[in-house]
C-alpha cells in the first residue's frame, strides 16, 4: 500500500509586468534544499538559477513560463512565495548611522507591493515618424551582463529589450532582425531618444516598503527596502 499523498494549498498572485494571474503552491523541503545549496555556494548566478527553478517548480499553471518573467516579477513572486511557504513575517536588523545601535524590526511580506511610477511607459517616440516599444529585461539578461562595464551593459540591455520598432507605415518585430541590425539602429539614436529609453528602465515597477523606527536619540528613521536582498539581509 502506498503512502498517502500530501495535498498542498493553491494560491494566486498577479504578475506585475503583465497583470496575468498565476497559481502556485508553497515550496517544499525539496525546494528549500535547492535554495540552501545555492546560498551556501554563494555564487550569484547559481542563486538566480535556483530562484527560477523553485518558482518554476511551484507554479501549477501549464501555460506560464518563468523564462519570460521580468526581473521584478521574479523578486515579487519569490517574496510572496516565501511568505506562503515559510512565514510572512521577517525580522530585519539595521545599524543606525547616528547612534550606531542595532534595531530589529518585523516586516510583513504580505504588505509589500510594487511601486509604480505614473510616468512609466514602454512606448517611446523617437521622432514624428518612428518609435519603439520596449519589453522588460529578464533576470537572465542582467545576469549575463553583470560582468561587463556599466556603459556597455546598459547598451546591451537596451538592444535586448527593444521589442518592436514602428513607423507611420509598418511595425517591425525586433526578433526578425539580426543583432547587428538592432545594434546599428540603437547607435543611430539621438541623445534625447536614448535618455527616453533609459527612463523606461529607471521607472520600471519595483519592490518597495518602508521600515520605520525611532532611535535612542528620539529621531524617527525611515529605511526604504527596494530589492529582494533588502528583505532578507538588511545590515
């Protein structure tokens, strides 16, 4: 007689990048082992790979591909996944720069949402005839470019995130063109157009939560948490 099958609850969340509803189960001992091994190894690429693997394991919808997730989708998803799998409360310690004392605060991960800039848009006009539609960078894109110089990495991210180019007559899918053709197009952008594209990246949705406490000198402090790392390793 086989052992009884353990049933797990199913939760839903909305992907910040697309608004798509995704169903998932909590991560289990086997997924926690993946995370622990990656953390012990300390290699950033392996940690990213492990995050994706765990999220992919826990998604129960067959039509959802974690490879298409934006960087902030991965961060948001894992935060909510961790909340449902382990505990929604995390204790963070922060050393105050004024009195140099350590303060510990509790953060409810269920209260963490995405900060959205009302000026953010993925449709950028180059001139009166030509424009581009951008797509969000995947975590793999950032991972592959992490070793490059900042300016070179920014240029590569722009090339990889152009989704569509359009003019008054046609729409051109970037995937139909060679990397060299896309590179030439980007190199021919004027400075103002380049700034508009960079603004797309600067104003992307991001995790945001504010930790508030009062130090020993009775001064109120506000510490912003904006990355996945902030929620687990704040120093």
